[in-house]
C-alpha cells in the first residue's frame, strides 16, 4: 500500500457575527441616506432593523462617525430629536431658509396658541380649566387648533368631579421645536423670548420636573389619572 499525499484546502472559518465596531464607508453612507430621507427622526432601533444584515456595533459606529462629521459642516447639522436623528439646517441660517420657504400665515401659531402650548408643555399633564386659570382666558378653541396640528394630545382624565381631559405635548411638538425629550425644554423665559410672546404670570410658577410627562403606570394605578380608552 503506497502513501499518497492528499491536498486538502484549509477550511475557512465562518465570519464572526460580532461586528468590528468601526464604521465602514458603505454602512456610513447608507445610514446618512436613511436619516436624510426619513420624513421624521429615525431611531437607532429602526436603523438596526433596516440594516439587519450589518452588526449593530457597526451601525452604532456609523451613527457616531456621522455625528462627528456634521460637527464641522457649515450649513447642516445632525441632531438627536424625539428619540431619533435628523439632518437639519443650522439655527443661525434659519432666516435664510425662511426666505426660500415663505410660511403661510395660516401655518403660524397665534400668540394665544403659543401661550397655551407653553402652558401645556411646562405644566403637563393639565386640564383645560387649569390652562384657563393660568392664562386668564378661555382656551377651548386654541386647544382644538393645537390638537388638529398634533402638537398636543389627550392622555387621560383627571380623577376629580367631571373627570376632565388631561392634555400633554406630542412627539410632533418635540420635532417642531428640536427637542430630544422634555428634559431639553429651555427656561420658560427663554422659550417665550425666542417665540416672541410674554409668558402668563401663572406659568412662571413652574411645576417640579418629576411632574412632567411621560406618565407612569403608577399614576394610573394610584388613581391620579384615568386612562382614555
């Protein structure tokens, strides 16, 4: 029996499912395109889903690399808004952008609308009567406008006589004002100055931060708030 040499190819190990944690040019380009094309802030969870074939570590690295790149862009910036990411124009250039997109007056909020929205934002969850007491005028019509524009929503009923609706701001509110979450709300005086209105006196008595939405299940369980089905 003769000995024969058998040539066998060295088996190639399957690729590791673990990512490198580095942003490849291709993944980075795809992530940038998705963020740019999305009509609303796109969350990391959605990016992981859309790039399911890529390791999460690499997608995360691509997001971080893009954020660093946009720090040096003169006209655009990548911001974290409402739990997701958007590519937007820099604030100091907004006046130039407005010249391109002339906002129709019907799209602008009135002073009454801005005041009411500010009261909801800083005192939420809040009833219509409580808003009226702070502003000193009836706000039912303004609340309807804010609801139609999806800037506020009904989040429950207060467990008092009449069980009035409780109002709070929405994700659209965060997007419109470029806020990551409610903890990013500026001081009341700063927001009022930026939007061009005088804050109601009652609004200056700001509620503690822990009273701000989102509501917890405990609020419902203790009877503080009744859910709206």
